[in-house]
């Protein structure tokens, strides 16, 4: 196992810079997920760690050792790719053993490692099958097993579940998370799916245009996003945003007026804004609920899922809002509704997109801020 540290990491292709001075520490034993939209640089960053892409600037430290100039095979890493890339003419046992045979490991040790990986990944019944006789999920477990048998310092995963159907993705998420709990190695996982990131990670790194927007625990990013990009990316459905102006500030938060002049409250530290400033109020769908005294909207669609419902609506000024309701609802498409916002769950973002610090519930009582 090993800590991974990126110090001012830069990647250029000719004159085009795609990674812009990334600083990041991934602690020993952490399951870290790189997440972001297509083209944000997450796979490039992973490939630089793996040694598959040259580092243009900065230092990459693995286990306390600078490895910029080390070949991929010397870094003590193992990588699982999006495609399984199994040898079709070999059995599962032979696929697992092949890499170890190439480095002339003793046969007894190879057998022990293969059997242990098969046990951990529940592949024992399939060891003598060829890949064509396996399901997609079983093939991906074999690909993971080839990494496990190498006993690397760090595991790297590059969107390993994107070729699986929805049900298999959910199952494999659980299996990879369980594998991490069993072996405790540092794991770095790349995905564009923020649900995967939220459910698997100890630490999420949100990337945009080759820069880190925010890094931290999943719930920290969900509850206290640093800016509108992170707030809109983490969470499904995405956060709602309402254009507003600041009308007043006090120790309990800020008062806002929307485009229709409706007054709203948010429990945030307003010391970095002034009356009259343009801001955006952010509220997650689960923190909106029907209330006669709430915000007037026109319902555009309703999704009834049995145990929960999603209400898609629009304000009179054309702002789209989504509400996540518990259970079933009698509200229907084309109807009217009023949605209430609880101020302690509201977020406020300045014109530059930076979030105002949220006040904790206990702080609302004594007027202090975080």
C-alpha cells in the first residue's frame, strides 16, 4: 500500500495544456474517485499516475518516492481498463496467471495468488472456463483479478463499469467496494458517473478543464459544494438554481428576492456579499416540498416511481425546478403547485460561482457562522 501525492502536475500536448498544476494527496488505503464531465482530464491524470502518459511538469510521489521517470512496470501499480482485454484462448485461471508467469514467479506462488484472487472475487467455479463462456460481470471480475494477483501498491480503475448494463453496474460497484474493504489498498477510480463516485468513494476529486474544483468526502461535497459547478454535478437529479438579489444580511443568514420579487431566506454566512448583489440560490430536489405558502410553479412532468416521485416544474419566469417527493403524489402534469424551501438547506452562490459558507443548524440558534 502507498500514499500517492501529485505536486503541481502539468500535462501538455505541444502548446496545448490540458492539466493545469494539479495538487492532490491521496492517503494510504483511500478509495479515491476522479469524477467530472467528458474531457475534464480525469483519464489523462490517471494515465499519468500509471506511467502511460508522460508528465510535462510537477512531481508524482508514490510511497514517498518520486516516480516521474520510472517506467509503468516499475511503479508497483495495477490498472483495470474499460475493456476487459482478456485472452480469449486462455481459461480464467490462465488469464489470471499469465502476467505472473511473464515475470517468472515460482509456480507454487502463482497458484496461491490465483486461488486467493478467485476466492475474493467469487471466480472459483469459473477458473477452467474461457472468457466467451462468462457474463460481462464475470469477465470484469477476471480483469480485476489480474490486477489483484500482482499485489500492487495502488490499484487504478479507468471507467471499468461503463460497458455493463445498469443492474450489473450496481452489483459490480458493491463488489469493488467490498474488495477495497478486504485488501485495504489505495485505489484510484475514474468515472463520469457521480452516483458511482458517491456510493464508492472515501474521497471524491471533482475535475473540470484539467483543474480540481473540489476534493473531499462524498457527503462533504454534497452538503457543502465549493461552487455552482460542483453543486450542479454532484447529486441526481441536479441542484436547482434560482437567480436572486441580496436584500438584507444578519447573523442568521441572508434575505433574497427572486426575479418576481418574492422574498426568500438562506442560512448562509453573508459577509462577502452586499445588499443588491446578484446571487444564485441553490436547493436540492429533496429539500423542496409542496406547501400552500411556497413558491408558485407550473408542473411540466411527474415521474411516479411508487416509493418516491419526481416533480418537474417551471416558475413564471421560466426557471426549471425539480422536487423529489417521498411516496406517491396526486399532482399531475399541467397543474399548478407551490414548492416550499427550508432556509437551513439552501445554498447561495456569488456571481463568480463561489458558495457562501452554510451555517450549521446549531449555529442558527446562537448566530455564529462556520
